[in-house]
């Protein structure tokens, strides 16, 4: 059976299905940084803090220095928060289905470093020696800032951002080269192959990004999966390693429970191979 560590951080092998964690996280981070709504939201928050001058900054700083203070503080805080959210999302995408919950967990992870960073910026601006109570207050403020970032980002994120965080990033053209079958799919469905099955004269291909019927013999489709780690478990089914939940018995016969809840039969001739691979 595929272990939890392999699910969270597959080893880098011969094809895009097992891309490194860092590469996936960097792609999601790029989606954030290229989104106009992200920068518009960031600018609006900085403007609000500059105008209102909370935490005594209105009395202690003139207008221009106050703008610089809040700009630097929020830039650092948001950078930490978005990095934490992207990393948590990448690690737990297969374990926690809800995007909102993954973002909330990322917010908690970011709270402490955001608080410590904002405390350091405040000390550099206003001076003074930090105390335990000051650090605790800064961490609490860091949690609030991270929660603010998370809530605003979740409410204003574009469909592209939501798609990037909700599913595995689409492979690049260079990564697809080892999987000829993906060239037959629509661009929006090109992702790691999870399952294939026979549908009349067609083959139904399920990837991490969608499902599509293609006019191709099943045997030819299996021949075009390239380096996708998996196994043909039945004359009508191919299953990728990353889509296997566990083996089970169904009506006295061996079957495979997929991560989407589907049950796939295993032919007798392939029972030993299936048990060896996933048993």
C-alpha cells in the first residue's frame, strides 16, 4: 500500500506525477504573485492601516514614515503568511479536502513567525527592549494579521487561484513529454493520470484535473501512459499508484478502493501483481 509519506511527498522519478514538493509550492506561489486581486487587496489593507494609524502609529509617526512602516510590516507579514499557506496546502492537499480548512491551518502556522517579524520591525522603528508579554502580544497580533490575510484572500481570490490551490498544478510541456496520452486530452484536463477504463469504443481517462473520453483502444491508451506509476488491474481498468486508497474484498473477490470512493475489480490473472504492489 502507498504510505502516507509517499502520498504527501512522492519521490522524484521519471515523470511529472512525482514532482518535488518545492516545485509544486513554487508554482502555486507564482499564481498568487501574478494575481491582480492579490495586489489590490494588499494595497487596500496597507491604505486602511496608513489612514487609521492603529497601535499608536498615528500619534508617533508622520504620514510618510507611517506609510513606509505599514508597507514594510504588511509586506513581510503577507510574505510569511502566503508562504506558510502554500506549503501547508501542498503538504495536506490529499489529506484535508477543504481548501478553506487548509488555508486556516496555514494561518495558524504563520502566526508565530509573523508575530516575531512584526515585533522586530516595531522595535527597529520605535526602539525598546522586547519582553515576554510584548512577544506574546506580537504573536497574537501576528495571528490576527494572518487571519486577516487568509480571510481577504479566500474571499477575493480568482478562479485561477482557487483552482491552483485546490488541485495539483498542471504539468509543464517538458513534464508531459513522458506521457504521450496527455497530448490527446484537452489542455484543461492534462494532469497526473489517476485511472483509465473502457467505455464502449472509447477510453475514459481520469486525471487530477478532470475526466475525458477519447476515441482510442484501451490497450493503446495503456501503452501511452509512459512512466506513470501504476498497473493494469483488469482488462478494462488501469489504476495509478497515487489513486489507490486500499485493497478490499468485494463478493469474495479482490477489489481496489480508489481515493474518489470508486471500487475497481481485479482480475484473477492480476491478483498476485496487485497484492505485491499495493497489498
